[in-house]
C-alpha cells in the first residue's frame, strides 16, 4: 500500500512538471524554455562546485578550532541536494531547490533533522566493541555478561603474500 501511494505521488509530480513545462513553453516559446532549463542546470553545477569548496575550507577551520562541523556539513548537504534539483530539468525541481535554499527553510530542516537524529543516536549505545540498540535484554543474565573465555592462537604470516 505505501508503495502505491509513493507511485501515485511520483506520477502526480511528473504530471505537474510536464504540464508546467508545456504551459510555460507555449507562453514563452520552446527555445527560451530550453535556455531557461539549461541556465538552471548551469546554476546547479555552480552551486555544487562552489559550495563544495566553501564547505571543505569551513570544515577544516572548524576542525582546527576543535569544533564539530555539524552545521557546516548539514548546510553543505542541503546545498548539494538543491544543486542536484537544479540539475534535473524541470521548473518544479527549481522551485523546490529555491525553497530549500531559503534561510528559514534551512533552519527548520536543520532543527528537525537534529532532533530526529539525536533521538535515534540516544537509542544506541556502545557495547562489546560495537553499537547496539538499547533494548531490554531479558534473555541474558548477569552471569552471562561476566563470563570470560580464554583461548590461545598463533599468529602466522604468509611469506608469499608479502610485498617486497
């Protein structure tokens, strides 16, 4: 059922995109519409390239100062997604990319994803050398957790697989 809903939304989106392209193409002409779509793709390429360099420099600065660059990385991901939307031909994609680049929308999305991932990360703990989800482990007893296993091993080196 969720797959059918997803397919219906995708079909509606494609229908709206094509209808908008035909309407604008009939109003301004085919050649100006193609130029408009090419311009939006060039803007997308520019956004991706410029924001990539800016993010690299900003993350290096924050790491040198001992800060965690979560805000910079989120902004970079948002700009990258907007750049990809600009690259895909279509005016609804361009409108969605512009909405993503608005400061209000960016702050709203960052707040949402920060709270979402914070609650998800808190549900995991570091246990026995790896991350595991916090669950009540009723099948384990304290005695099982304190069992020590002893073993011996020999380290062997394959001489024929060594690099000269």
